[in-house]
C-alpha cells in the first residue's frame, strides 16, 4: 500500500487539491493525466509535493482525488474501483476542511446565477461568504484561504456530484432537471442519479430543496422541501419576473429561509444584481435594439427558457454541436411567437429541418460569423436578437465563454456598419 495520495487531472482543481493535501502533510504523491501538461504546470505540482505521471501509478495509493473532467465510466476510474481504492471528488476533499455552513446548489439551468445571488443575499445580511465549485474557484482553494467563513456557497455540476459519497451540505438545493450532458451520462436516469448524489450524506438536521421538475428518488435523510412560491416578493419590474427565474428564485429562497432574509433586503439585492457574463447578458448599445448574449445555453432546455422570457419578435441564433436532445419541445414556442431562425454549425441543418416550418424565416450558415452577417442585414431594431445556441461549443470554440466573447466582438464589429441601416421603429430596451 502506497500511503500517499494520487490526483487525477492537472487543472486548477487538481492543483488546489495538491496544495491542500500538502498542508495536511499528505504530499509526496503523484498527479496523473493522459496528456503531459506544460512545464509550468508540472513545476506548480512539484512545489506542492506531487510528481507528474502520464498514466495511473503502479502501486496502490491511499486515496485518489478526482477532477471533474474524469467521467464515471472512464477506464482509469473503473480500474481504480476494481482495486477498491477510495475515489474522492475534489470538491468533497475541500468541503471536508470548511467550518462554516455549506449551501450547495445544483441543477440543469441557472445554478451559477443562483449561486452568485445566494452569496450576494447572504453578504447583504452581514455574513462572511465564499463562493466556489463549478463557478470557477475550486473548493479546495477556499479550504486553504477562507475555511472559517460564516457560509460557503458551492455550485455543483453533475460532473462533480456523480462520485459523491461523504459530502454533506447543510442546505442542498436542486433548482431543476432538464435534459443535458447526456453525452456523458448516457440517460436521463443516470443524469438524475448523478445530481441526487449531492444529498446522499445529509442527516435529519439538513435541508434538501428539490424542484418539482425532479421526479426520481432522493437519497439521504435531510428534510425534503419543494420550492414554495409564497416566499417570493413582488418581482414586478425586476429581471427575475420570468417563469424560469421565478422558479429558481423560489427554490433558492426556500433553501435560505433559515437565514430570515427580509423582503426589503431581497428586493434591494435583486434590483442591483448583475447577471454573470454570457447568461442572458444584455449587450446592445444605443440604436441597436435589444441584444442578449446567452452563450451559456448549451442545452435546448436553456434555449426554450430564454425564448419564453423574451417578449415580442425574436431573431434567434442557435447551433453548434448537438447533444442528441429532442428538438420537439421548441416547436410549440415557435408557433406562439414570431421567431426568425439563424442556425449554424453541425446542428444547423437538423434544427432547420425540425423547426423551419414553425419559424417566420429560417437560414442555415456555416459558422457564427456568417450568421451575424445575415442577422444585421435583415433585422429591425424592434426585434430582440437572442444568441442562445442550445448546443455544445466544441466544434469551433474551447467553451461557451470563448463563444460568447466572439459573439460580442461580432456585435461590436457589425454595429458601426449596420446600425444606421436598422429600420427606425420603436426600439425594445
């Protein structure tokens, strides 16, 4: 038995885990990946006491800390399970070192926004709060820097929770469940089980808020609650007065009920809240009409929610790498609204075949740049331009953020060229 741990993955979560293990006097292990990382990354791990190995170690490590990039059915994980070696997701390693209350948030749509909002609400209440997990800061990093904060808000994806055994949030919130990441989980049943594992270690004193969109079994002994819409203040005039956001906000506020946040404080925070980049982000300028960057939409459920939240005629840009989801659910929305479709990428032709008869107009383009050329030649400023791809971005981009940045750069390029040509009708702002 090798008494030293092993880390799978050389990204930021793996490095944070290495530094945390070194503080716990558990350095001297190895970090493993399928590809050799740059020298600077290997040096950073070496400074934390971990040597790099391309492949699994020959010995039997005491434990293996797994980065979220490794799927449950990865051959390495199957081999480690066969050797009965404990597998610990990075976030669970970090969470074990936190002393404040833990609020964990997961779901298919809106978890980043709700995690950010939870942190702002609790800070407005005077709490010291950390924000980590899928949002970008590894939980192990928080365990190193701010373990004693009053509240730790952790955003979790199914990639993280599918390996969970011992992580126990004081408050767990599952916002919703819609088809997503089926290329990794292979079925909705497996995807739902991965999400629900967040609750498996909860005890009777913990709270589990479960959206009505989730119908599977929920493990753990936490107190189960369904989101209570009666906890919502009057949202008229706020950005949260749309069905998807109302539902998510009800789940969040049901989970935070023990903090006894006042309605006036909640409304103050809602009115000043800034949505994260590429998530229904308003990017239009003077004379451009309403333009929304929703590049974070990587599944069709997100696109449907975005369409329903936008009033009036819409020019929808969608496409990328399809995830094998049914295209049927959008048809009813396309019938009810005036939607001009601009579709791109490998998903474009299939989307056009399924949706073309239900749209006001429909065009298919090779890439986003070609899409935007057509959009600005055809569009009136009374039409909301909605970029909500509903697909993965990896055909042409490294991720949704790069895709969103490209969209915004194209907006800037086209605005000066086409804005004067837009029909001078009443602008939607």
